[in-house]
């Protein structure tokens, strides 16, 4: 986390945040004018008069994390009137005046306060204090599961009861049809009450209290009814699109072909990682616009790289114009690292699309 405010209201606190700024150079420092050192302008330090309570609303809007060297009780009273919800509130961390303890107070998971607490405790050689049950018990943090891989929580209405089921060691089924597999981070085996299966079909044959579903697929009505009754749906960024198109093809046409094709295959657009193509198309405005609109990655490969990938139907016509025997198929295999194609090739108007799932 880079967008951080370090706030102090005591002499010792000021010394602490000034020292922390040397280690966390992207952080902004705030303290009362009566503790002025004379180098504040040079160091980009902000000073304020009166109660810190007066500047907190602005800090909440401006920063992703706020670290306060102030007593926990005082911080709780000051932030209570300005809290909104855990999806938008910044991370709030409290440090005692001697720098002995770093306490995660608000937005521990989604806001990153727990991670910030660990980071600060290392800088200060202090004891981190984290009370989130999944962290304490070293189990799956349901609300941020897979976040380090870019997974997106698409259905989160049951996050709270599913989290409770996890920490209370109830039977949990983890359905993983795609996405990164190295999500278990603890130096102990996966708890026995958690069972990992490779398909929704397999999961629906089991007895469980809650489900964690990791898939790029659009779920059927039956799957939604059974697995999301008390479950959370995660979309891994595991779908890659290989695209070939005529010069000047619009983003509107490319998007329409992508949407239509994904729907036909029952694939969620949320799980798309990016587009791959030939280097001749690296400046194709339609492709660049599609990637920008959807926040997708954009990769391109030389004809030599593409021709090194075996494909079922090499095209002499494509080779004549591009120097490659295929574009969408080999490009998507190279980008994804997948061993086979989910969709070999589909031609629609000015667009050719291939799909691979990792």
C-alpha cells in the first residue's frame, strides 16, 4: 500500500512518524504545528492546528491507509461518525506512543489494514495485533480469497455466513475449475473439513455447509441454487483471447464478437485476462481500445514466434499477408501457456477469435 497518511499528536509520535517516513517514502506525514522542526516544507510534511478529528474526513477521502499514533479508544471515537462500509473505508491502523504495538483497527481484509499492520510492525520492530478470525486461525480469508492473483468476487452476498462457516470449522467445499492453484499460504495441511473438487458437478454430490466456487464458467441455475445458497463465487483471470482482425476494425465490432462468443461458450467476461495477437496489430486502434475499456492485458508475437506453435489448420492465405500460418490460435496459446484451445477458431465479420483457459 502506497497511499498512506501517518498521523501523530504527541512528541514521541512525531518522532516516530518522521522516522517511518524515511522507510515508507510514499507516505504523507501529518502532525500538530506545535511540534514543528523547521524542515517540514522540505520533507513535504503537513501540519495542522487543533484536533486531528477536524482533518479526518478529508484523510478518509484522500488515503487508502491511515496510521495514527494515538490511543485506540480515541481513534475509535473519532472515526465512528465518518464510517461508511468496509468496501470504501480506508485501512486504519493504530500505534501506541512507544511503538510497541501496531493494531489493525478498520478494513483489515478488503482495505488492507492487516497487511499494513505487518509491514509497520517490521519497520518498528513492534508486535502486530490482528484480531480477524481467519488470520488468527490461519485459514482462508473469504472476502479477499485469491486477491493476490487478481481474482474478483462476483457474488459476495454470503461472504459473512461463509466466513463464519470457515472459521467455525464447518464442512466446506472448494470448487476450482480454473485459476491459480497455489492459494493455500500456510505451513500446515489444508484443514480436513475443507474438500477441494475440480467441478461443480462433483461438489453438488457432497454434503457441505458452505461453498467457495472458483470458475470462469457461467453457472447453471441448478449450480447457482445449490452452491451459492451459502457460497461465494470467484472469477479468476484465467481466460485468454486470441484475436485477428482486418485493419481498421472498430472496437465496437470486436467487443460484439467477444461478447457473443463468450456467451455461446458459457464463459464469464469477468474472467478474461487479456488479448493476444500478431505484432503487425500492435498499433491496431480497435484492439487497443477494447483492452483499455475492459482493463485487459495486450500481448503480441512475431510471425517467427507464432509459427513455432503447432496448429491444426495452418493457412497459406494468412501466411501470405502476415508471415504467420495462424494468428489467433498460436497467439492465445503463447499468451496463456495452455496446452490446448477451448475454442480453436471462429470467424465473424472482420474478426477471428480463439480462446484458451489456463
